[in-house]
C-alpha cells in the first residue's frame, strides 16, 4: 500500500533470438507501454471491457497483442479482429459466433470454458465511400 514510481515496473529488455525475429515483432517496454499494460491487466482480471484511444503510433495495438500473447493459454482464449472499410455487421457476428457455443437458454460462452477475449483493432474504420476508398 505504498506509492511506487512506474520506472521501477518496466521490465528489463532481454534480446532473444534476434537472428530469427523480424524487426516488426521486437517489443521493448517503455514507461508508457508499462502503464497501459498494467491497466489492461487490471481490467482483464476483473472481466471488464477496455477501450484504448489515442493517436496513431502510441502503441495501443503493440501493447494489446503483446499482452494477449503472454496470457496463459490454459485460462484465456482470444480472437483478434481487424476492422477495415469492408468489415460489416454480418462478418463481425460470424467471427464472434465462431468462438462461442450455446450453454443454456440465452447464455453463450467459450467452448473450452476459458475466458474469451475479443480484441477489435481499428474500431473506428469508416465505411466505404462512393469511390470505393
């Protein structure tokens, strides 16, 4: 129950397998990403939805994908859905329904009885205009 500086929570970067790892998949924690990761973990532990907002390049996608990949596969199952200008409600519903089964009545859940996380990336993608862009 004491205040600590965020700098003390930043994990030390340990380069592993740099020869095989593509540059785009190297993840180095910073003060900002450590704070986001902490908040994400608090919400996941309490089964609460999370909406990260911010300008491009602030690390929202990188932090979330890194967090999901580090979760225990015995407890958590996740699906990543990338929105684009062609995403419609039918494809979103099909993607969500592919991960759930009917339990009883109006109750649906994970087929494997794990916590199911849906990560929607680029949630604010606009609709296709009359020029197809």
